[in-house]
């Protein structure tokens, strides 16, 4: 086992002949306290936990994750809470991969170096800033590298051959393939096409390739798990919060149920 | 080719690109392309199409023909003598963008981007709008080109700019109220971007200001520089000299870049007037340059109004078109380079200027333009009568009747 926790996560999954489940929740949704319990619940089923940093203007997100950001900010969540939640998740799940995901401005406002330093102290393994393409990443990547954090890259159906090369060259941790041309939580792209794209990407990069955006059902997760190294599920988990908004126990129970089902389905469809 | 009755010969229009950003769209440390990977391909395609069109004589000819025959350019430069006299001090000159078709400068840009959309084979256009002027201008060219048109508009703006909502609907556009976030312009921009991420294969996103990811800030500026190019020639022809000061209001900054850019290499003071709302010492304003700090939003790095956590703040201005927490990246760069003077006008000052111009000159200005006028009057008052202040009257005020009546405490029956 190496010191690279994300690599270890994927290595473990590979040895168990399965794909990694990557679960997303927005930090502080519906409030920092309940969020801690939800992340703990999710970490029991997910190999990698993606912790969303709430932002006032989440441009790449659909209505479900937009609402999550709004609920979190309305509850007063700050970046200090985000790092505390990451740190708690790290303590409770020492082997889990932890990725911070969000928009550039919250990191820029802190200063990239302070941001990377805090993230590393909290036990985070990688960072995905959705609105920082490789062209704008020099400064933030240097700060992340300084603190031994992976800079995770997106590849989209609209990415040209040259852009895929660029992403493959500069990515760390894993490559996040966006399954659809659109925002989070939209209708998933055609499975055969996604499979072809992943096959193509493998020729360009040795990094694990995960697929996200639009995966809602255990069946979809299982199908993607058959050819990808990891499956990212976000909106489906986040929607448990709005569906059980008034009852925190039911919310945590539902999260446990949905995440468990997702993992089960992926196990049944081993590669 | 341009209106022979005006003093604007064709040679006034300069198609060179001065003060270009770097290849990545950076103006100094500002600008750039801060978008999700999915949009990088479509933006590269747009950039290539824009530069190719800009170099194409046929494209420029068609654009200038439409600006002339359809939008009514060149717009006049008006020497507001009575206003200058009553105000005291320098002579006030108004660049009459309010006289363009649809009633604001926004049409300059939508004609340009509309032509580009047609050239790229797009059948559908989308836009965000605050005051509704950009939405109307987009709906107008969509009707003219026979394209489908969806306009995103914050719920709050839909209510305060109802006349423009009705105009857009009459023009065949679909107005989509936006309820997310603060339900104003920034949120409309978010939703338009979300639409475009999913629809970029067949849809052209017509951004209405000099913000957004590269190439938008450059492209929108280039479509608006006709304002300053004309005004510069008209000042020389009518006043016999350049203005001492040029003044424009700034929300995103499209009319400001349009007027000020062609004057950048002249000995002219360039003044950007932001919306001070209820005062810069309150939180209810929209003065990103004066009170903000650099940050990343809507695809570019620029001055933003945000809290210490980097969360974008709600803004306030009596004029919906200035109610935006950011500003075009080139204006941020110009400010830091010392090329730009900052000024601000409160809601009340804008209303005073609105009433003054209406009563003294018989011109009803948009509330956005009233901000520029308020600052222009203040600046002129401190100058000599042989000096000249050029103010961009970016739009007309018909759309603001409800807001103004309410602010003045009038009821419609009492007029």
C-alpha cells in the first residue's frame, strides 16, 4: 500500500474485482450537524466521499445540488465547517478517499495556498474545482501539489482529442468523465457511447477513470461499474435530504438505504 | 454607407482590434476562461468563428448595414445646452444610444452575435437579461433572423420590468423567470449558462455584457465600439475638439466599454459610474469596482461583490440593468492600470438626474443611463464652460415608468 490513499482505494476495488462507489454530498446540507451524520453514513458505503463546498452560484449544477448549496449556506455553513466535516469523515473512515469538490471562488477567496493547506490538514486527498480548466490551473495546481493533494480533472463529451490529452497529462488521482453534455442530475448519456469514450480515454491515461453526472439508479450504477473504475453518484443522494427534510432520522436512514443499494448493485455486477 | 445626414463618414469605423487580451482571453490578471470542461470546446469553436467573421469583409459589411438600416446608426450626439446652462460649468454632450431601435445600445451587440449565430448555423439563441433591454434586443434579432429565442430573467426583474417582458413575448421569445439565488441578473446568467452547457450543439448563447468567459468580453466590446468611434468623430465635428471627460454607467460594462474604449488612447478622462444604491456605506449597492475584490464568477476573474467566504453577495440598485455583483474583466484591468476613474451615483441621485433631463431637455433616460448623467452633471459643475463632458445616454426610460412612479410616490392617476 502506498501513501496515496486514492490510489489505494482503486487498488482495493480492483483486487475485489469491482468499481469504486464515489458518493457526493454538499457539506453543511441541511445543516453542519446533520451533515456530519450524513457523511458518516455515506462513508460506510462509498469508497470515496466527495464533499461539496457550498457556493452561491453553482453554475454546473442542476436544481437538486443548487438547492443543497442554498440550504447549506442558509444554515450558515462556512469553509471552516467544510474542513471540520472533512476532518471528521477522515477520523471515522481512515481508509476512505476524500475529495473536495466545488467552485473556484471559495478557494480563490481564501488564497489557494491557505485553501490547500487547510484541506491537507483535514485529511483530504484530492480537489476538483469545476470551473478551473487546465488552462487556468497553474496557480491552484502548484498550491495543491505543494500540499500533496491531487488535482482531479474533468473530461466531457465535448472535449477534443487535444483536450483529453491535456487532461490526461495534468490530472491526478483519477479522471472524472462527465457522462452527459449538461449539468449535474440531468438525464444520463447513452451507455454504449460512454463505454466507447472510456475505452478511448484508457489509451490516453493510466489513471483510474470514473463516470459521473446523471447516474441515479442502482441499475445505471451497475451498468457503468462494468466498464469504469468508479461511479459517481450525487444528485440521487442529495435528493434524500429534501425528501426527508423534516425528519433527520428518516433522512439518515434513507441515505443509508440508497447508498447501500447502490453498492450492492455494483457488487452484483462485478467486472 | 452610414447615414449621410449625420456627420459620421464610413471611415470613422475602425475594424482593428486595439488592446486585445492575450490568447487565453486575459486582460492583465483578469478575464480568462473559468468554466467547466464541457464548455471549453464550444467556447473554442465560438472564438474561432468570431475571429474568422471579424476578418471577413462580407460579415462586417452586413453588420454595418444592419446597424445602419435596422438599428438606426449612427446615433446623434446632442449638445444639451439648456441642461449645461442650468447645471453650470462644462458643456454636456449626450451620445444618444436611446435613439437606437429597441431603445438602448444593446442592439449593437445582438446584431453582431445574431449574425455570428446565423453564420455558425445555429437555429436557437438564448440570453440572460436584467433590465430586459438585452432580452428585447435579442428577441428582436431572433425575430428578424427567424430563430427560436429563450430569455432567462430573474423573477424580481420580471416584476419590475414588465413592459420589456411583454415586448419580448410579442416578439416571439419565451421569457423564463429565474427563482434560484437572488432571482436577479446573476442568477439569470447562471441559468442561461446551464442551458447552454446542455444545448451548445444547436444553440448560440448571446451574452449581453462584456463579462463571461473569453471570447465574450472581447467580442461584446468589439460589437459596441461603434458608440465611441462615432462619438469621437462627432465631438470633433460638432464641438471642434475631443471631450475632456467621457462618462458611462457600469453594470457589466458594455455601454462603458463601447464609449470609452475608442477614447483610451486620447487625452480624455474616462469615468465609470457604478450604482451606489442606498449608499456605498450601506450593503445595498452594486459597486463591484469601488467596494469589491477580485474573484471568479461567470467564467472570468474580475472584481466581485462577495463576502469574506467568497460567496457572491446580493446587490441593490433602482436600475435592474446595474444590479449585478460583477463587472467586465477589462474594466477591472483598466481600473488597476489607472486608466479609469471611478464614480458612483445613488438611487436618489439617479432619480434626480432622470427628472432633470426629462424636464429640461425633454429626454426620458433609462435609470441606468441616469446614473451616468448624475455623475456627469456633478463633474461638469466643477469645470469651466469652455470644457466638455460626454455622457453615454445608453437607453431610454420608457421601461422604467413603474419604478419611477413608485419612487416618486406618484400614482398613475395623479400624473
